[in-house]
C-alpha cells in the first residue's frame, strides 16, 4: 500500500484507505464515512446533563443503501494498526456485522467477530463481503436476501421535518424478524427496552414486507393487536396512517371490515360484548391475516388460560410477532413458551450506554413505621371508633389492611421537599398500592403544595380507572412536554405501561412491587429522553424497597447512583452511611399478576388493582382477614428514618452505599488540584464560575449539596470541599471577613471612602451568603441599590474595569489563607 510518515488520520484516509477501497471495487455511494452508531451516553446529575463521546465508525461498507456489511477503523500511519482492532470489533458487534477491518494505511487487519484476526493484503470486493455476510447470517433464499437488502422507509418526519430514520438496533431488530419470517417461522419475539421505539420497528417491518414478494404479488394483511387504546392509536395515528393512508383501519363497532390491508384492534373489541353474540374476531376467516403484531405481548395474551390467547390461537395460520420490553416466564404466563426465544434483544442497559435512554438515580427513603412496624396500644380505636386488632402491622399490610394517615402525610412532605430542592415543576408519577391509597396521597400532596396549587389547580391529580373521562383528559395534558400542569400524577397501576411521557423526571414508588416485568415497566416511564426541556436523566424515589429488584440478575440497567442520607429525630438531613450493597437474601420472588383491563371503547380507563384488602402472603392472611374492612388510623408518629444514596461502580452493575463526605473526597482528589489551587480559583469571578462548572460536570458536586449534606451553613462551600478532601480545619465566612479587615486593612484603605463602603458591604454580604456575592452582579440588589446604579458605583473605582479588579482582589484576600 506504499509508505508514509507523519500523516494525520485524515491524510492517511485520503492517501491510502479510500484508494484501497476504490481499488477493491467499492463505489463512493457504498462507503459511508463517519457513520454514527449511537448518541453518546448521557452523563447526568440532578440538575444538568451532558453527553459522553458518541460511537462513530470511520467507514461503514454498504452492499446496498441501508445494508451495512463491514466496518473499517482507520488510524494515522504513525500509529500501530493494533490500536484500531478492538474499536473496529466493538463497532461491528454493535451493528451485528460478522467482519471488520483496522488499518493505518500501511497494513490492513481483518477481524472476524467471534473468530480469527489476521493481516490481509487488500480489502475484499463488495461481492466477496456480501457472500461472507450471507454465510455469517445463514442467508440462503432469495426472499431472505430481498428483505435484508430492501431499503428502510424514510417517509416519516421528525418535528423539524427531517426524515425519521431508524437507529442501528431498530434496523437489526427489523432484519432479524424479517429473516425469521422468510424462513417460515410462525412465532417470533422481539425484546426491546421501554422507550427504544418498538413502534418504529413494527412500522419498518411492515413497510419492507409490503414492498417484498413475501405474498407473491399481494400486499400482506396485517393486524396490530394490543390491550389499550393508547397502544393502538399512537402507532396508527403517528406512524402507519401518515405513510399508508386509507389502507389503515381500526376494527371496532362489532363489524368485521375487510376492505383494508393494515388493521388495528384491541383484544377487547374483537371479543363479544355480550355472551350470546358471535365474537368479532371469528367473523374473519382463520387465515385472513398474514401477520399479527402483538404489542406488549407479555400481558394478557401471555396467559395460556386467558380469553385473549384464544384470539391468537384462532388466527394460528398467521405469522405472529410479539413485541415486549419485559417477557414473562412463569407457569401460567410464559412469553417464551408461546413466541419462543427472542430473535433480537436490546436492553435498558444498552439503551443507557448508547445515550438513547435516560440514566437514573435512586433515593431509598425509609419511614420509621416501615422499619419498626406498628402495633396498636391496648384498646386503641381506629377513625371509625372500632378497636384495632392487636397485631404487628408491617409494610406488607400498609394501605391494604391498614392505613396510617401520618404515613401518607410524611411521604407527601418528603416528595414536596424533594421537588423544592430539585425542580418544583418537574413532572412526577407516584405509584400507590390501590385507588384508595392514591386518593389519600393526592389529598396529602395537595395540602403540602397549597402555595403552588393556588396558581395551578391541577398541580396534583389522580389518574386511575375511577377518574373516567376526566382522568383521560388529565393524562393527555400530563403527557405533553410543555404543559405547566398536571405536575404530579398519582396512580396505582394505570401508568405502568403503554404510556409515553418523555418529560417525566421523577418516579415515586409507594407500592410494593415484586414482579420484575412490572418493575421494569414502571421504571420505563422515566427512561425516555426529552432534551427539548433539558431532561437527560430521571430520579426514582423509593419508599418501599422496590428497587431491591435492581440487584436481581434479571435486571439489565443499573442506576447512576443510589442516595442514602441519614436524618435526625426531627427529620432533618445530617449525612450518609457507607456500606456495600448486597442482595437481600429474603427478597420475595412472588410475581404479582398484571392488572385486569376493561374495554376502553368509549373512553373507559384501564382498571387499577383491587380497592379492598388484598391477601398477598399466606403468612399474613390472618392479620389481613382479622378485619372485614381496611383500618384507618391517625395519631401515629411517622418520620423519615433515612434516605439512602448509592453509587454505581466501574463494573457497571455493583452498587455501593457511600457517605457523601467520602464521595466528595474521592471525586475532588481526581481533579489533581491542591487546596491552594482550589481557593485561588474560587477567589475570582470568572475562575470561580469555571471551577463550579468543573465540579458539577466532572464530580457531580454542587454548592447546595455541600452546604446541605455537610451541615455547616456558616462555612463557604469551598472550605467544606477542602475539609472533606483533606480534613483541613473549617474556617467560617465570618472569620474570613474578620481576617481581611484585620490583616488587609492597607488594601481596603487604599480606595476612596465611597469605594471602601462598597467593599465593606461586600464583606458583609459574603459573611451572610457566601462567595456568590463577590461579583459585580451583587451590586444590583440592596444595600448597593440604595447607593446608586452599578455604573455610578463603578465610578468610585475609576470605572467598570477597576471595579471588577477590586472585587477580584477582595476575593483573593478572603481566600488567601487556610
């Protein structure tokens, strides 16, 4: 390939790599340069986010448009070609390609994914690589080749009118499903995490099939089946109708429409509304549909005994494709048993690593009564005046058999305080045990937020099956990105699945969850990114230890961090504890059934879980059945025992409980700055802002957290930071101001009397509020406003530049000593 020295990577590509590809027969339209694979992982903290580096392949070789078959990673001539091998392998693995190449212009290495790697003299031709691709994918028939090479449909548009193009994993999912269809497989499963675009996959798959020879010269008849209106209407309205138009039809009204090609239906609408009528699905011939797409297939149809399964069994001749984020494998409900193993999987962890899904933090909150239990005093009465059975009531009983009003109030107070600290208007979903619990939580949250409720009447709302059409209207408003209200949506199970709400910033768990699929679905309510409103991550507030399921091997997406802050007897935050997180050996594995659903034709909401006492554990049955009604109790002391912060370790799975002080210590030392460096940078306006940003972006450390969690409000944040990192003595702001007046009197008296008054007032403002007051912007508020406009104040220093210099010099003297 020739030789050269000192060339850049771009020059190497231009001089050697592109000519070598051209010599092998690759046309310009087949060589995709700087091919984007993902968006880069979101690196987020509670208030901001940024992206890590995106994966971008130097070159992707396409046999046809939208049909990549190999990756080429290029390095400059002066770099060993081995430096690109693992990178090329990583890209090819992501894209599902059997072969990749690494080159520095002087050598070419071929990497077989899962096989050998060796040096080659030249790149293979397009025909050679296509043959190898087919061999690796076991593609043997003309139909398989046709479906894989068919271009993807780019007729859908984003909000900015650019084409809505499928992501790499969606392309892989489509092609793997198409290959299974071409091979005659009748039951096919795709597993993609919530928020990763299963609807786009279904749309692209149908589009390719409609342009193929799968059914000879006929367009295939497709049925898209789900159990909620929103799961049917959203794909129909947003994806299929805009492209396919009048061939799309939603089945309903008891009449079998046959003059269309793409049908959408609820299970409920296909059943008979009255037992003496013929079910609507049976009005179609058994072989009428060629393809049935079953959305959220882990739900009702996964149960071998359900009525909905009978619909799928009736249309047994059709190819049936199941879509789900959470397959179930249980005795009576087995997604794999019906659809088989997934032909492609894309997990929550994958989505977070690629930057397509939002990462999250976890805050575990423990209320005292949940840890110690509640036992009534002898003869203690409930709110109805009945004696409370003498039992020890634990978290298992709360809200099912017994409800403590103060427990509800304390949870509402904590949620309200948390939103005050983070984002008062951050959309939040609260999951409760049942409708009754949801009703009481709404009342408590409303009471705790009367100041904002006065302006936004629907700030807190209930969205359960009880809420009917009003609930649907509130849900529609809640789903919109830019609506001011509702902000807090309280539900039981209704929002666990099938609702896209990208703007959700907080998931609050007040219901015990022991079903992994249900847990994944609930967490999935927050995983969608919404960068238009700067939502790049979300928070989970867990009152009921539901997030112990993160430690289950079935869970595939670990959090950024879990927080555990201790509080005193009054509920005030004091600090955090430090422990390794270990799986709870007593964690229950009892799976809860999904909530049943009523027909949604006519606007009915899906039914939440039972409203009465529920027996969930046999060993607790006697306690629950000791009363024929739920017991309501007041007058119980309830407070937050602690809330817990966990840090995700480098292995991507292990969680470690951390003390905030130790967290600060470890992160600050990574900056490689001395205490002197930190104080010097903190002293002046511009360098202080730069240091703030660095601490936030690299360390996830904020002034508010330092002051709140290290509990020394009289000390400046930089001194708290240095104390946590090096255990140097704390110096209060008042002491620093006193030292300046005593040890730097010459500096102060060097200014005119009017300027000295301003500097002295700045020292007072620093003592009261901290270094943020050491800025010209502070001169716009009292007491400076009474002294004159900023431009007038600057004149006492000889102008604006002189004023800026004086304030920075004051800051340097404040922070010049330890």
